[in-house]
């Protein structure tokens, strides 16, 4: 195992160290017939690429993806899609110092404990660079979801003490500011805050929110493979995430049932009132029980789009809380691997905040999770098998 | 799939509906040679049993477990351990009303969407009763962890607005009050609060905290199967959990790196300063690098016992935020499955809060997760394979 | 693991020892909406039940199955279906002798090596009784396949030196003679042969053939999860099977390409010439390439219904070669577990041949394998996802 | 899925088409601390490389492997090992003819049925070239097994009517003749036979035998993941294999129990009488039951090294029956994908027999299977967990 794979029907397997020859991923189980080219992938990779602004690491990586298999005449063939990104900008010398000691907040110590030694260059396998492989795979998942009308959108909700103002929410802003915030004003404040952090040789945490709209009800399996459980794992597996919330999240523990329950109603309309209201439209025309054109909705969305671990058709909403970058440039106490105390001053190139570059990673992990469960759900009713196989 | 299994080497598979003939679980991969009897399991089951206090459902279940396989002459054989609990106290008539409508906050609607119809009696598969099977399996995992010196302890941290006072922390209290709080005083306040909720025909949310001590460093796989990621899935898969935090959790998003990083130090002492300090002792005498008797420690434990998704030897600390019981006795708006609006007043037997009975469920899900990753970690170094197979 | 589960989307997990309280199985991932009752299962179980004839063990088991979950109002709900069979006719005393020694041809020695000790009563987990759980699960798989027009039929092809005559092939005979042969004449000869074996305190091997008709082309995944690879595992996992052949099987190693290749032709007919000719009808009306009503066929079926590990629409044909029952009543050389040589004379109740009772086990393992791969194949094309999810 | 991965703890995932940019594999779960370089892999790849003799395809591939991750300072790190082989000698033009028609004995038709279209160049994913990725991964597995004293050796047993003479068996011959036979004389006869086949524009089948010596008893899981079941799947998943035998294989169906049972004896010797006798030495010094230096052996090895699906310490012996190369140069009947009948004469470069080049593939699939089950077995006893974790 070594845990480098995730997913069942749409399964990905990643590889690569920060300063090895290459990183990459194999996507196994991608349905045949999807139009796909390297530029579809590159667009997503560029969103997480370092070196884009004053508040990210000056490390410059081309991060150019090469598709090695699984695409023929511009379409996916159903066979494994391997993608590789050569590492081109290693400054391994920067890391020679940390070969012998344990950086606070990093996985140096735990890798030594687990494996007996470690590839210390740039954090090796535990580097954030590993997420590029997730993004390459997630770009494909997101493209398939788009074909089915499902959209996954993540953005920075807060950096340190600076939060977006929900009333300023403007999705088009997300890719326009270095903080990936859907609120241009908050983004400016956050940028100032990060510069302060950098001057203090310090770093900041933050929150990413993700909303998945156009959801089909019925996605997610009861008991262990709940939609929210699989999303929690997918998000918590991103380095630096320390908490995951679904819907009202931590707030529910102080709520009463009468506040938290979402009432159901029926309607004939089919508009999604969208971001602010959290009002859900549920497409269940298939239901044998309902009259034509009727839809059942929730009037609120405290649950964040799932009930009993299964999508209810309203937007899925989740938040990831991300710790401050552990690589800070002020002197820190630590020990060598022989146990000798020492003062460590980290060198190298490091973002003062992980959050903006992790936005697309969150988006991709959500896309991978939803698509896999959606594919699994395809066989939940015998009638679906008959629809596929009996009309051949 | 249907997602009723979890784990790789220590794998469990559960079954059963609230009002069907029985619920149960198969544990596959339990190591041979563990002393085990039904009373080991029953002790854990009794901790989640309904009908124990004024603040839990009056439903009385014997919840008597029967071991059907995998134990011989008082020891596990290495073969699958099947356990079954007969359902004996069904009041199915109570649920006839909800056969035709969708209860707010429940999975009635999503099960109909996913499967085309549902076993509506007592919530069927989506009932909290399902967790008894998790507890039966988790009891075995916890027993094996105990043999290896690892202890998993969960408790109620808050109910609605009532939180425990860390200074009153007393582990022996957990099983002594109906709120499962390690603080007798807070428990009394919480009990009063819950009685208020019940009078208002309402319910309350709350928080469960779990700490895993005696942890061996090196548990958890890099990238997707991180210890914290697998814990997040395990916990979020429990019905009603809407957020999971590891270590400082949601607080990290407002912290700076200099506050959040845990420094390393070395020492020769080997005492675990325990609950209040969060000070960790790491047992790594195996390390080739360290002089005899030296241990490397973290001086704080903001990370909650993991670095890079791998246990660092300090206590693993996590919190689950649980929503208020959705079954409340006041009138609620909903629709029938034909889309007709209606007023619903829920009958039946329901706890005003899920939290105290879920404490042992959280404990068991943590035990299952840690044991599975610990077993997987056994083969992470070639030298371990040699230790097992070459000295035969 | 312990390897007691098989399948991905239609996954089964079995438990139980020969002389423990019960054996059983959980089926996870059964599509919702299948009509199912205990009698559907019992019919299959009765076909493998001991005590049916002069050539099977006189052990009498009721083998009455109880469905514990997953069926409501006569239909599968999509949730796990647990089934249990109580063990009722244990004569454990018969086995006390073998607690201390290793029976030739049995797993006593290997269980001791693997687990350090073993449940020796009746072979414990390694008893053929374990297959009853496979049959209970396979009965469900076979029923779903029938709904899709796929039929799985197994029968005894030979017992010792006695083979069926293909010209006498009569499917209706399979359930009418104790040898499960589709040739009444051969069955009589085989019965005589077995009686001879019994008189000599000996036992016999044999061959089971299975043919799967109505196959949909496209089932099976390239590379590792080939249809024939998964069938080989499923069949070889049945105790006593020592070889598996697909299509022309072992004969291909002596053939030339010109003899072994199956030519393709096109036709408008849609009759399956059936058993003798091996002539295949392929239902591929979906193909964009073909004119209406045209079908592409193979003119022969040396390949046994697969090409590149994927079903080609012609009947899948396989054979399992089964060793003679290892429990024979003549004196055998062996050792105690302390290494002392001894003469062993086995007591108890044992079939002189495994084959006839294993016929339904082969059938069920094939049904489980085909259904699982068929369900996985549902998502092989993007257009299938659109058919299921876009017309909701 | 798409079924491009195999294994649980030592898991591989392959990718690549015959004429795409590259083929390759990720090995996830390789234990840390194994010395490994590209030359270890290359040695195995060279054994399956085309263009080595007059009886193999004249296609010349460098087949140079590049390790992309998971190795640092000459040792495996425990993180995924990705390996890539660039395709360099594509003659895609040779295949333009077959874009529109279905070659007999190939997977062209079934890929079209499964995926709606296919990468027809050189057979795409269904090409034998895919096996190079298996060999790259298997080379690592074999190296680990060597460290534990386990050796996997495969060779050609027969080609068409020409079989090796067991009395001439000489392992050193296997790599010295183009037929990979351990009998120089038979190899010459087989070479002549193949030249005849080529002159007749025809091809030949054959048999590969594999023996695994130094086996540790206890490997393999009861019920579904039996050692022989997993080997059967691994071998049957190699393109062209139509039958798999373990031990006496197909012969058992005509044997009696008294002939097929292997008696046990005890001894203090520890020599492996090896190839001819099939006499097994079992290393079980750990056993609590046995006096020091005693070993329990089987006096014969009809079972082929497994009992109840678990290794018994004697050599594991299996045979794969491989069909003749379907690409033959004589005219064949087939249809276009529109159903029009046509005469096909295949061009391109094709081996007249698959067998000799598949020998190393069989060896590698066996190594992968045994290592994975050996790693899983590590946790079969609680005492093993204690040995690893309590002496830290």
C-alpha cells in the first residue's frame, strides 16, 4: 500500500518526491470517450504552480504535464491515463542542512521513525509538491463532472484573521487575486497581512471553502463510505489540513435540533437560488412517487448537502482548516537525529501561507471523491443495470 | 460495495437494520492468539446501550452479542470473527407514519432517491443502531491495542453550551455520569440543559474528544492513507458528525507558524506527562541514530500527535462535532413522497442528544483505524520482514 | 484481510467453521429492487447439501438459511444482505483424534504453521462446509444475472476415468443423478466406480465444467482483472481445485495458431446454436459501426468466450480439476505435531468424491465473478454515465 | 478500476500502450531499505526483450527503464517506486490496416465492444508489451524474496509437441537458449519446430513451469485469497494463458486419494532434495510443539506446495498453458467493424511463439503474488505484532 492510491472505480495512484526526477499519477478507471488533452490538465496545474506572486515561493517550476497513455485521437480510451511532470528547478543544496536534523512542524522525524531513513531533499515525498499529481488527476474528474452538470468551486474563505465578506462574494475574483478569494477587498487585506507575516519571518494559517453544485441526489454509500466521510478523508489527506467541516460544521455542536434540521418542501420551479441562500433544488424527476415537474427541496441547507451520508441534491459545502506553513525563517529549537539540541534557521523557498495554492487541490480532491462515489452509485438499483445492458 | 466495510488488514463488514432480525459484523484479519470472550465485547456494547438514563431513549435492548465464529478455546484463531446481536425491542408500529413522508434531518429522502424505496422501520440501515456493530468490532481492536500499550479514551467535551473544565478533568468520571463527561460538575449542568431541551421538545448537539496514548511513532501512510485522514473518515462516517478536528483543529487557521510549530527536544526521561501538558514521550529506542536511553520529544502537541500524516509518538487528539438529534417532538414542516406538504410530529423513542452514547463509538472507530494502520506499518521496513521470517 | 472476502462492487464476506455455532455471509453491494426470499437461496443450498445419496457423506445438515438483513417487503434494499446457517449436526468427538496430528492432504499442518494453533473440529475454517456461504451469496448473483439474460450452468464432466459423452448431453439430467452429470449413462458408470473406491477405502477426483450463456460482450477489465483471471481465482479458491482451464485450456499448448484462432463473421440471425457447436451469437446492436440487425459472431469458440480478458459474447466455458477427497479410510503415514511418526486411520463422515457437491459451488463462484465485473463495466463509457444521470 | 493494479500491501499499478509514448508501473508498498538500482530491473527486462533470436519478433526495443521515484542513495525509501520505459521502435503504419477490422484471436473486437473505440496501434493496451511493466515490478519483488531465501524459477516445459526431458534438467540452460528450456537438447528440437511453423506462416503454443523454493510455510489466506488462487489469477492475467495447474494439476482428476495424498514425516535433516524428488523441507523451528532441530516434511509433493491454500514449505509448482500467437501470416477470415466479410493477412513483427519471452513474466507474476501474501501473513499472529512493536 503505502497509501499512495485513492478511489475505487475512478482510482488514482501517485508517485514522486520534491527533488527526484519526476512526479506523476496514474488514473485507472476513467470512462472512455471523454475529450482530453494536456491543456485541460495544464490549466489546473497552473492554478497551483509556485512563483505566481509576491506571497508565494519564488521557486519556478514549469510544471509541464506529459500524458503518457490512455488518450488516443483526443479521447480517453478507458485504459489507464499516466501523467508525468519532470522536476526541473531543484535547489537541493538548500536542504543539505536539514539532512541531519528535524524541522518543527514537518514530517522529517516521522519518516525516519517509519522507514529508518528518508529522502530529505525538499521534504521528499512529504513535500506539498506531491499535490501536483492530485491536481492532474482531479482535472480529469472535474471535466467528467462538468459533463454531468456538476461544478466544484473552492476558494479562500480566510487567511489568519481576515475573512471574506459573504455579501461581496464574486466567484470571478477567485482566480484574479493571489489569495484566491472571491472578495477583492478582503484579498487586499489578506495580502497586507501576509506581508507583515513575512517581515516577521512568520507564516499564517487559513480556511478554504468548497461548494459542489448541480449535485445529483443519491451519491454516497450508507455507513462507512458516506459522501461526507470520503470527502473528510480526501481533504484531511492534504498536507497541513487539521480540521474538516461539512455544512454548518463545528457550529452544530451548539445548535438545537429545531435550528439545525432542514425542512422539506415541494415545488415545480427548477432554479438554484445559489450561493447566498443555500436553497437547494433537487432533481428527482425519476421518482415514481412524484407528479411530473414536481421537485422536492430543502428550504435551508444546514446539513451541507448530505443526509445520512448521501447527497440530497442541495449544494455540498465543506471547509478545510489549514495550518500555517511550518517552514518559517526565524530561529527555532530542535534536535539533530542523534538527539543533540540545536538552533535551526530554515533556508530555501517557502510560501508564507499554504492556502491560496491549496484551493485547487481541495477542488480536485472533492472532484475525485464525488466522481468515484457517483460511479459506484450507478449500480445501486437493478433497474440501472437493465437500462445499460438490456437495451443493447 | 455499498460501503459497509472498512479497513484493509483488520477489516470489518457490518450489516443490519434497526428493526430487522439482527445486526452484526464480521471482523476479518484479527491476529490469532488473542484471548477473547463475549464479555469483552459486551462491556463495550453496554456503554452504548440505550435506556441507561433519564436523558436517553427509553428503548430497552438487551444488546446481547453472540460470537458465531473465529474463537476457539478462548482465543482468536485468525479466521473471521462474526458477531450478531438480535433485535428484540422493535416497536415498528411507531414508524408507520413515516413510511410515506420525509423526516427533516434524516436519510429517508436520500435512501428513496438512491435505492428507489427504503426500509422505513426505525430508520432502517441509517439508524444509529448500526453503530452497535462498529462497537462490537472496535472492542476487539481496542483489546489488541491494549496488548501493545496503546489506550484509546473518548469522552464528552461539551453538550450545547456546556463544556467540561479542563482543570476538573477526571477520567474515572467518564463512565459514572449519563453525559460521559470527565467532569462531574459539568455533567450535572449538561443534564439540566438536556432536560430543558426535552421540555421544549428539542434536542442538542455536542462535542466528543478522543485521545490515544502510548502511540508508537510511524503509524499512518504518507499521502492518502494518513493517520489523520483515515481517522477523519472513520469519525465522519458516524451518523451525525459534521466536523472533525485533529490537534489544535479549527484554531490553526488563525495561528502563525511560530505559534503552531511544536519544537523537538531530547531527554532521557520516559514519563508521559499526560493529559494536561500534552507533552509527548516518543519511544524510539530502535533508532540507529540515538544514544541509549535517549528519547526525542515534542515540547508541545499542537499537531495532535501526527506529522505528515504519521504518528509522532505524542498523544493523538481529535474532536468530533455532532449535530443535535434530528428526531424532535415538536411539529415540523415536510412533504410526503408524493410532494404534498404536511405537518409532521415525530413519535417513537429518541435520545435528546446523541453525544454520550456516541462516545464509545468514537473510541471504537479510532481503535479500528489505528490498529489497521499499525498492522499495515508492520511491513514498512525490510528489516521487519527479516525479523519475522528469518529467525523462524 | 484473512482473505474471507471477494468482489468489488458485488462484494461478499464469509465466516464460520465446520463445527462452530454457525456459518454465513454478508453480501454488500447487491442492487436494490431484486425480488428475493429465503427459498431462492435454499434451492441452491439444497443442491450442495450433504446426505443426499449413497455416494455422499451421511452427515445430515438442515442447512436452513436465515436472511438477517437487507431484504424488505420481499425486495433487496441495496443494504448488506446477511445470511446465516446454524450448524446443527456436529459430531465433534469424531475429530478428537486429529487434534494432535496432521491429516495428509488437509490443511491441519499449514493452519498450525500460520496461526500457531487451530480449530481442529471438522477441519474448522478449512472444511468444505465453508462453501455453503459462497452458495448462499452466489444464489443472489445468479438471480440477478438471470434478470439480465445470463445463465450459468455447471455439471460434472468426469469422475476418475468416467467422462460424459458429449453426444448424450442433456442438461435436465444434471439435478437428477447423484453425480450431477448431464449424461444419465455416464452417471451410472461413475456411481459404480465410486462404490468401488469406497470399498477400497479410497476416493476419486474429477472434473467440473461450467458454461455461461447469454453473455454480454465487454465484461472483464484489461490487464489484471481479466474475466478469465478473476474466474481462475474464484474457481481455484474452492478447496480441492488443482487446475483451471478456459476454452480449449491445456490443449492450446499443443495447437497451432491456425487451429486455435476463432474467425469472425457477420450475420443477421440471432439464434444460439448452443452446446455442441460452441457457435456464438454476439449481441452488439449498440455498435455505432454496424447496420441494423447485423451481429458479429465467432464461427468457433476455442477461446472459451473471452478475448484479451474481455467477454466476446460467445459462451464462457471453463473446467475445474478437483483432487480426490483427502479423507480416506485406509491407514496412512503421518506425524503428530510433536514430530512423532504414527499410523492414522480417519474416522468421521466423508464423501468419496467432492465433485458432485462442488458443481453448485463452481456455478456460484462463476456467477459472483461475472456479476461483479458486469457491474464494474457499467461505468466503462462516459455515455453510460450520461444515460443514467442525465435523464433523471 | 479498469483493473490495472494488483496486490494489497505490495501493490502495482501499470500503464501504457504498445505504441503510445511510454509504458510503466508504480510499485506502492515496497519496504524501505532494499538496495535497488536500474540495473536490477534492466536484467529482468532484458530477459523478455524482443529481437533476441531467430524465433522472436525482429522488433528492436531498447526497453531502457528509468526509475522516477522511491529510491534514494541507492535504497528504497518506502515511498512509491515509479518506473518508465519509453516506446522507441513503433512502426505504427504496419497497423493501419487493422484499424477497421477484427483480427482473429485478438482483443480488437472486445475493446470496441467495451469502450466504443480503441487504440488499434500494435494492439494498444492489449499488446504483450504491457507485460514489460509487470516484469519491472516483479524484479523488485523477486529481489526482496531472495533476501528472505525464496527463489522463483520459471522455464519453458514444452513448445508444441516438444517437451523437456526431466532427466536432462539443467537450470543453467534456461537463459542460454532462445526457447528458455532447461534442456539444451529439447531446445534445439523446439527451435526446429518453430522454424517449421514460421515457414507454414503459423505459430505454436506451449507450457511454462514455475517452481518457488525456500518457501516459508503459512503464506496464503484461507478461503478466497489462497496462495494457489492468487497465483492462478496472476498467471491467467497474462495474455494468452488458457490454463493454470498447481502441483499435479489436471492429473488429479483421474487420481485416487491414496495416490494424491502426501504423507508427513519428521526428520532432523535440513537439505532440500530439490527438483527431481519434489521432497520438501519445512522450516518450522518456531513451532512450540516440536523438539529442537526437528522438521516436519511431506514425503511427496503432489499438492505443489500448498495445503488448504497455504504454503506447506515444500516447493510451489505451477504450470501455465499458453495459446499459439494469434498473429499468423496466412490469410484468415474475418469482418470489418461494419460487419463486411474480408480476408485478412497480418503484417508487422510477431513472435511465432509467446512462451520463451513469457517465462520471465510468469516468474515475475509469481514473485509479486508470493511477496504480497507473505507481507499480509506478517500480521497473522498477535505474537508477531508484539515482536515488532514491543521491543522498540
